[in-house]
């Protein structure tokens, strides 16, 4: 008999896990970002197609690949739905908590799955502006999602000897 205790996932997490939206690679992205590491399985990659529209840079399309758990797949999936069609400045303001709330709440042990997804998005947005004029709304200071993603990658580096992802 299994001794594993099932995690208390919300019906919405299970729904997105079973039927993820916007999953799979994109052939012609404007920017790609990766957070986490494939060594332990906790990794997410985002593909963003961005177009300029007046003053705004808009996420025309977004897709993801996840090598994480059910919560990570659900978080990435709902994140893509939240930011698709939105200006980057609005996408920037999406937090890991917003993603968790959108899923009906994640178990505390799974917060990092949402943090990793949002960390990848923020990394993609910073990467997009690396060679472009930086907008006023983009802070110098790292967000909590970026800091925690980097901390996690540093731990993985110590355990598995892999360098952190910076793409
Ligand atoms: Fe690590 Fe979900 S991505 S436990």
C-alpha cells in the first residue's frame, strides 16, 4: 500500500494540469527564458512573441515548456493566460501570489512552483529590454520571484554542479 499522502490540490490546479493551455515550444519567439534546472526536474522555459504597439510592447503570444510538477504546469499555464495579449508593463506586475490565487490557492510546499513560473516571466521581460531602451516601470531591484529563482538555482548548482540559467 502506498504511504504517499496526496497533495491538497484545488480542482483548478488539477484542471490545468490535465488540460494545460499554451504548452509546447514556439518556433519564432522574440525572447526565450529559462528558470530552474533540468537536473532535478524543476525547470520551466517560456517563449514570448512580442510586438510594439504605440508606447507599449505587447505579448502577442506566449508558450511554455515545463519539467516541473503538476503545480508548476498549472501555474505556467494560468500565467500564460493571464499575460497573453497584455502589455509587458502589466505582465511585469503579475506576482506568484496572483497566479496561486488564480488557481484557487497552492499548497504551501508548492509556492515555489508558481515563483519559478513568474521568475521565468520576469527574466524574459528583463532579457527583452537588455538591448532596448529600458522603460521607467522596470525596476533595477530584483523582485521576490527573481531573487527566489536565483536562490533556488544557486542551491541546484551546489547540489548538482550546474550553473544557474540566465537565458
Ligand atoms: Fe518543484 Fe513543483 S516545480 S515541486
